[in-house]
């Protein structure tokens, strides 16, 4: 499975987990139907496990928004991207940002990609300083 597809599947899984009683295994089974992918598993489990730290990082970069008020798709995309940017070192930040923007174009509305780009630009700009 290519990384883009793994990110799409991870987004779908994490989206299901947000606000439901599903376990990671139940959500993953629904999305993956028994398929296995290491990158997908790392994204889902890592984002889910580190959610409170990721949310704290995100709160510092949201202007005029609370994390809870964000649309679920954007919130999930941002969480996944912040996980990759903060905890993984195998992809350049511009690649992670571009993937997040592409996911927001596919799964969000017409304003999603600009919003995701703005938040992640602030986040990556702070990390580089």
C-alpha cells in the first residue's frame, strides 16, 4: 500500500474513532477489511495514543477556533499531520503538509485545504525556529 493510501485509510479510521465507542481494532477492521500495513498502523496507533499531546500542540496554533469547534475532518487531518511532524522523522515536513492538504481537498470542503495549510504552516514554522 502506498503511503498516500495508508494516510487516507488512517484518516478514515481516526475519523470513526473520534466521538465513538469503537476500539482501534474495530475501526481498523471496518476500514482495512483485514489488510495489514505498517505505516497505516503506526499513523493510527501513534495519533490515537498521543492525542492529548497533539491536541495541546494544535491549540496553540488555532486562531479564533477551539479544537472542539473544528469540523471533524479538519481536526482529524491536523492531528495526523502533527503526529507525523512531531513523532516521525522519515518524511520531510513539506511532504507531510502537502499530503494533509491533499486529504483536506478530498475529504473536506472548499475551504479546508487553506485552513489546514495555514495551521500547519504556523506549526512547522515554529518547529524550525
